[in-house]
C-alpha cells in the first residue's frame, strides 16, 4: 500500500475517471512487486452499482484484480454486487456517516453463495479512505462463510 498522492494519485484518477484501463496492468504489477500477497483461493473486488458501472464503462478495481489474478494465476470472480447507488464515499468526510451508509450495501451474487464457503479471498479496493467500504464488503463475505477475507488496497488516504 502506498500513500494516495503524487504520481500514484494521478494514475488512479486517470484509471477511475479518464477511461485509462491500460493503467491497470502497471498497478497490478506494482502491487505484486512491492507487497507480500498472501496465498488465496480467489481475488475479488469492490463492485460498482450497475448505474455507475454503466456510466464509467468498467470497474477500475476489477481491472486491477483481473491483472493481478493473471500474475498470481488465481481466478477473479465477481463475488459481490452493490445494491444501492450511493454518492461517492470520497465526498463524505465523516467516518461515522460513511460507516452507517455501508450497512446492507453489498450482497453476494446468487451464483457464488455456496462457492464462497471456506474460501480464502483477497478483496481488492483501489483507494482506502476510512475503510468503511472494504469493511462492509468483507463483512458480507464473512457472513457468507468465507474462511478468510484479506483486504488489499493500492493506495491509502489515511495517515
């Protein structure tokens, strides 16, 4: 994990907001080369609401996860779905409000309900601000009986 600033911030913003999917392989390789990534059964990612996915055209976290999955040679299923289209978490600074907004926001896709049981899952998010999103998604996977959920982030805004 690196600090969300400088060149990394520019790369992540380009990937997220400027249709630059070509940056994902570089970021995946950077994670692989600079972080000890524990062994896992699968890598997944924080989902976007279908409306946001349609507007953006792709999920930046999914793009990084797919590239990392190729490097690690493990599958990258789309385990979760976001059930409510909320405004971007980055616009909300109050941690309590962010945590409250996350309750019940994610659910395991029906086709993966039994698949998740006893799996060791790496859950990728691009930028960690308060941890509310990653926490809520991890809880959803744990409630579906995942054995272990390991959060993996590209950059952090936390001090």
